[in-house]
């Protein structure tokens, strides 16, 4: 294990504990309202969210609210080491379990998002993000940004903030961080 790998593992463990302690229905509702406030100026643009797992903050209510104005996608893992695809999602669509236990739409209708709500384990105020370690969102954001402008919005609880994240040059920065306290970046 390299020093950076060990640092990331320790940072993830600490952040998972903070996220678990922060999780509550009230905080999810506050975070949803803050996220929706930041998403409304993007009405009509293709949006990608995610199906929350474990103790992640839940973006589904905000995604459902935005579905009236444009296409919404959720991530689909195609292969290890590959960027994510986003398949169109609508409230009430039929879902099945995909890789890592996340739900994905039964019907695969790919979309290319212009705005991506990004799950995370930890973040910093400079747009740094620590994910689960698979690099899926880093590869995906890099590919999307090569095609054109994309807004990456980290969605988390404020308690997931870290002051000194162990980052690598391949880590893609977030354009915005939204928590139950509102926009932090």
C-alpha cells in the first residue's frame, strides 16, 4: 500500500463515520431544498443525479422536481476502469439492481448530462472530492469536460467536509458543493 493509498483509506474511514452520524431525515430534507435552489437555474439542461446508497444524502426529491423541465439520468457502471454512462430516469420508472447495489433503469436510454450531481465521501472548500476509490466519477467528468461545459455539483452533508484531502492529479474538481447548509463553493 502506498502512502497516498493509506492516507485516502484513513480519510474515507473518518468521512464515512461523519456521514453516518450526520444522516437524518431532517438533514436530507434541508439538503434537498438547498440542492433544488442551485438546480433551478439549470432548468431544461440534461441533469444526472444518482440513486443513493448506504448513508449518502438523497438527491431523489430534487431530481424528481427537476424532471418536469428536462431529462434526468442516473449512473450506470459499464465496466471496471471505464467512465460511467447515464441512463434516463423518471420518477416511478422500473428499476433493477446494478453494480455496487445502486438501482438503474430497466430501459437503457443513454443521455449526456450537462449538470452532474456527484456523490462523495468527503470534500474540501476548493472543490476537492474523495469518492469510493474506483475513479468512476473522475473518468466520467474528464470525458464529459472534453466534450464541452459541464457543471459538477458535489452533494453531501456539511459534516463531510475535510480540510486536507489526499488528492491526485487525476482527481476532477467539483464546481460547486451543496449541503444542508446551502452552497459552500
